[in-house]
C-alpha cells in the first residue's frame, strides 16, 4: 500500500539522525508522499532543504497565524514561491485560541498570493470556520486543504464546493469525537486526506495508524483508503481538484 501524509513539520526534528530514522521508517511503511509545512520565515529554508533531500516531500511555505503581525515576511514568501514552482502555500489560517493581532490581514494576503501564484494552500483553523469560509470564497483558489479539519459536518459541502480537501489526524480514533467522525463521513471520497503532524504520532509512518482508524470509523478497507488518499494527495500537490 502507498500512503500520503498530508501535514507534517519535519523541520522540527532537532537532529538529522532522528529525521533520517523517521524518513526510513516512513519509506518502510509505504509512505511515498507528504507535505512538509513551514510556519514562518525562520523555518522556510529548512523546509526547502528537507524537500530537496528526501524524495516525495512537497515543501509548503507560509506564515502560521501564531506568528501573525510580524514584519517583513511577505517579500520573503514571494521569493520562496518564485524559487520553488512546485511548492504549496502554508501553513496559514486563523486561530481564535491565539491572541495575535493581524491574523485576518495576514491570512487574506497569503490567500491572495496563493491565487496570484496559482498554488494550493494548506490552512489551519481554530474556531474561525465561518471567517475562513468567507475568505476562501473571495480568494477563488485552484485548491486548498483544511488540515486537522474540526469544522462541522454541515460545512463540508460548502468548503468542498470551493475546491477544498479535508485532512484528518489520529483524533478520529478518540471515542469522544463523534462529531469529528461525522465530518469524516461527510467528506467526498476524492477530497479525503490523512495526516500526522510529525514529529508527532511517531513520525510520518504514523499515517498508517490514522488510515486504519478511518477505515474502522467508515467501515471501509484500509487498503482502499490508503490508495484513495495517496491519489488525492498527489492531485492536491499539483493544485487540482
């Protein structure tokens, strides 16, 4: 089986030996593709280095909402997007749990860059689903992905109509997360992705356990979901729906 890890932060491995071991384990598990998401100008260079070092790693460059309001990022972000034509834009978004002035403006500016560069975007959202939906309606992107989707099952159709993909992590196995599993079941098959947030979840290889949990929740074979999500991940990385 082939797997795709739709969201991780490989740049957070503090030692190359640990990263090498995690990537070797991922390859042994059948993980053939992944999105490595930057969070600020401080880690974009490392994300690019990792993507050049390991096959199957798609780099993503963006200003995370936790770093909103900082200066000087936009010109550097445009530079990285020009240098790396195959890069996605992310991780960007809105987070109501963090008091960071400038989130709305920075998110809107980055969505405009995604549109201008014709790149898919990876979005983080915490308790700002209606606002994110409104911004995406204005942006009209080729494709975007809501990582760690935590919105309602009812909103899935609205995001999907705009070109949205939906990624889920290990929380779908939590017995108390019935609403999350309902959202999982509402996602169109061709927009479904799974993620690890590595270094969490035992590294990118941990996506196999997430797929197993999704298979149990949906009553579908794990092999089918692995193949489906790997194909979806490849399509998203190319900015298509």
